[in-house]
């Protein structure tokens, strides 16, 4: 995991709240995660604080602050639109956010048999999200792009896969790469939609989180969820709920699922959860 570029702590969170949002400063604070990009703290019963620990993460938080309040009102599932925005100060260099706390656990830790309502819920969510984005939408050099832009990384990763799986994966990749490219307008994308960014509470999707990689482009990037989350018998229901994935888009989505599964497998030596997501998705793609 990358080292923090600025030391973050509960004490820092408390100090920032006391200075900028004093009405929240007396609420209990508990660390939930100190991850690659952010320190995430529970703040009382209703909120979370997301405090970037790296400059690149601060840029992603800024995307959420700018765009999620605008998008949230038309989406059928809750998303973490900030309820308060923190400003850089002498004691901390970046913007930070107070966001709603949503109940549930990530879909990554769930038996997929518990997700019977998820295909309809998430297909409908992406149908609502995937509308033409404005020209000033965030740009992501790795998501929403033509599949050709992922080819080098896929080939490098496949060099470390066993011969039988490599041959099957190459067939999937070649089919996806040969599919007709996206010629529509750039659509709003979540950009990082995988099981660890989906919350489930009592068997239902309770929120879609972590929009830092939001961007615009080919919707096939997000539709890769069909393989990273769902078993084969759920994919048709997901596609039907989405309602507008033609065969070429579906082929590209499978290629995206392959590319992302290989990223998870290659770069998750210190993150067993993400490694399991990659392993499961890779198997689903090859079915």
C-alpha cells in the first residue's frame, strides 16, 4: 500500500472539524479504514469523514465534491454526495469531505446467492447514470477509453497466467477487441464499479460508493460488473435491467472485466479481498 504523503489521524479529523464544522466536532470518531487513498472515519451515527492521505486521492475527492451532488438526485440508489466540504488549512493541505453513512457491508464479502435483487437494482442504477456527460466532466486516462488502451497491460499480465487459461483469456480478449467501438457520446461513468464499492444491507443494495474515478466514455467499463459481481445465471437479468447494451457493448464489457480482473490479481498481494474479486471475475470471464 502506498505510504501516506501527509500524516492523517483521528486527532487531525477532530481538529479540522473543530475549526470548520464545530457543530460536528463533539461527535464520536472511529477509524473504519486507512486505505490506499483515504482515511475513513465514522462520525457519530450518521456520517463518515473521508480524508485524503495522498495528493492523487485529493483530486478524486474533488471530483466527488463537484459532481456527486448534481448526479445524486436522479440516481435510484444512494451515493455518497458530500453533506459538508472541508477546506485546506495550515494543518492539512487538501479538501476533505463529510458524507452520509450508509448501512451494509460490501458485496465483495457476500455469498452471491444473497444478491438476488442486485441485477435489477444495479442495472437500473447504471441505466440512470449513463447519460451524456458535459465536456468538463473529469478525464480518466484508464477508464472509459477504447479497449486498445488496455491491451499492453492485459498482455503483460497474461504472461503470468497458466497456458490453458492464457489461451482462453486471449480468445476472450481478441473477441472483445474486435467488437465495434463505442461511437455514442461520452456517458457518465462510475469508473471503478466492482463488488467492494457496492454496499448490501439485508440482501438489498443499500448504496454505491467511491466515485473518485468517475469519468465519461464507453459504458462498457461499468458494465464489466456483469462478470466481476454476478454469476452466469444473474448476468442476463442485469443486462435486461440495463436495457441498452447491444452485443458489441456486451463484448467490450467482457473485455473490460478481463482487464480489470488481471489488474486485481496482479496488484493485490497485500489486499486479499481485491485478489479474491479478481480471481472470481477471471473465472467468470472464462466461462
